[in-house]
């Protein structure tokens, strides 16, 4: 661990923008937050606007992006909706739910997306001001790229925000994609003169090889742009941290590459609106598990356990399951003694029916469920947002998780619950259901595999043998420390701290 002291009086803000999506902004903010925390600096993360189906629940029952939850952990802070005041959760390719200050307030289609600035920017600026008053430093994450010229007019996520609050910017780019110098210089050249001046330096991410082979390019970049390269960050192998939005394909490929035939095989269908698939990242780390994401045209053959995941559009994703013939494969899997687990939207799909009288998700009034649990679900406009902990009914093992769903489930199947829990308001209740034959279980709780006792119980339920599971929270903390060490080693931190204002 690096030196925890700093002689520099640091106060202000800094924004990390990227030349592309997935350039490394989220991870960079996470690392910088931990580095500053270790130096004794009061620091908080901030993302003006996030678009993601992976989210987390704050202590007061709000909803923020998963990346900001990880960044808050790097700062040692309890989750707050101020860290991500605007969250967009796509319902389809053309519509998104708009969450402001943790609560769903509207839906926008593609034609009305320009209204987001009018709808949300005052809330963004107010949340940022509250953080500036509470913390010495706010590290801000941009969204996508500032060079999206078609979005510039109504931008609240990149330079539109930075200009409004007078925040300095560092631009990061992923060299592993190729064309890093074109990405950096091209992005800068597209910006206005004041925005170009706002960029105070560059970071190059995911470099492999000998740095001296890159030096001529770095010298050219600094000479051409008259801006410093503040660091060249190495490609970090075996990184085990929550994915911001897309499925962590690297971890998935690593998991599938193991040849141990004794492992438990788990298959998860990739639904068009799959949400909170970070649920499965602890399983990708487990040496006793093979986890396979099944896409269009795939199958569940060879699975010991099928998990139906969360969904932002449950009825539409249930229709997709049937279109793919996945429902028939689930029934066949159960006939041969396999196990099925449904999480959140997947739990709702396992019931007798799903109704949507308020048209929360769209025009489908009612759908027939898979009929594997004796429950029915009515979708509601009010979203359930809870952090919970408790015990599993069948074992007494501890469980910890969170609820994010629109819907109330009823039926005699709930008389055989999955777990007993209490939420953040000390309200005690039962959750989920277990089928009479013990082959099917469902729960509203996301994060069920994060806690080692709950993870071990589910894997033992599948395999019939004792299983040991690693504590995902301990692993996450270890990884945050690791990336902070790597970033501090490869970034000119004194120069970076001097940029913060």
C-alpha cells in the first residue's frame, strides 16, 4: 500500500472523460477515489447521468448506478443518490425509464431524449453542490464520449456539465482497441476552444508491452496537443470487480476455459433486457462453478442449474424465452432432475401469471407464466427498493441482498418461502418461494451469491455436496486496493492533484 500522507492541500473537483464507452472511466474514478482516501482526503464520486441496467439501492431507498456504488465503497462511504442523480434504465431500444434522485419520475422515448436537460440538469447541479459542500474532493465520471456531436446541445453528462461547474477534465483512452492517438487528438479537435482548454491531460489505459516502444508516440502526442500524458496504465489481468453495464465477457471466457469436469454447471439466458447481471459475478470467480451465458440459439443442455435472471421488461423477456424454446428446455431440465432458480424478474416468470394493469412495462395486459411456482404477480408503478439481510429458511444460512422491482407477488407458493429478511427500516418479512418438490426456488433478492453462506447453500442444493464459497465483499475490497496500487504507481499523482480545483 502506498504512503497515506500528502503534503498538498487538495480541494475541488476533477472529471474523468473517455474517448469512447468502456475506455476505463469507471475504474479510473474508483482507483482515484481509493488513492485519495488513503491519503486522508475527504472524497466522493459523482456521475451526472448514467445509462445502465445494473443498479444498487441506497440506504434511504433510492437507486443509483452500480459503478457509483463501487466508487462509494472505494471512498468508504454509504451509498447516496447524490453520487448519481440521473439514472436511465432502458425498457427497449427506443425507451428509457428516468430515475432522478433515486426515484423513477418519467419515461423518455428516443424522440424526446433531448428533454433530459430540461428535466434533470437542475437536479444534477444541486446534487453536485451538496457533495462539494460535504467533501474536499469530488471525482466526476463522464458518460460515453464528449465527442458525440449529435448530443452536444443537451449534454449534461460530459462537457455540458464540466463547463457549467468549471471542472477540469482528464481524458482517458483504451490503447487495447487500437488508434489511441487518433482517439485522443480527434476527441480534442471536435471540442470547442473552451472545452479543449478544460482538458488538462491524458491517461492511456490497458497498455501491454514495453513502455519504451510507446515513448515516441507519447512525445508526439504531448508536442501536438500541448497537453501532458499523466500516465500509461497497464492492462490489468484477472480483474474481479462489478461490471458497470455489459456482461463481463473477460471473466466469462476465463471461467469457461477451466477444464475441471467436476464443477457445477450453471446456465443463464441473456435476456434482451437482462438487469443486475452482476448477481452472477461471484459465480464466475468460483473454482467449483462453470457459468455459461446462453444467447439466442443456445441451449441449456448439460446444466445442473438454470438461473432466470432479473429483467427490466419481464413480460417481453418472458415472450423471448418462449420464442427461443427456452421454456421447453427448462421443463426438460426439470424432468431429468435439474434445478431452477429465478431472481427478481426471473422469479416472477416462474409463477402462474404476470399482469400489468397500469401498463408499467408496456401494452401487454397479462402473460401466462411458466407455472413452476404457485404465485401470481401484479406489476405496479411504485418500485420496491430495499437493502435486506436475514436467513435462508431451509438452512438458517445468512443472506444479504437488495430488492429493485416493480411488482407484488401473491399465492400459496409464498407459504414455502426462500428466506426470512429485514429491510433497512427493520421491517421483517418473508421473501421468495420454494416448490413442493424442492427443484425450483425463486427470490426477489439481488446479490444472493455475494454472501458466502447463501452462495454455499445454493451450490450445495444443486450438487448435493458441501461447498465453500468466497466472501465477494472481501474479494471486492482486495481488488479495489489492487487497482489503487497500480494506478498510483503509473500516474503522476502530484501533477494530477495539482489539476484538481
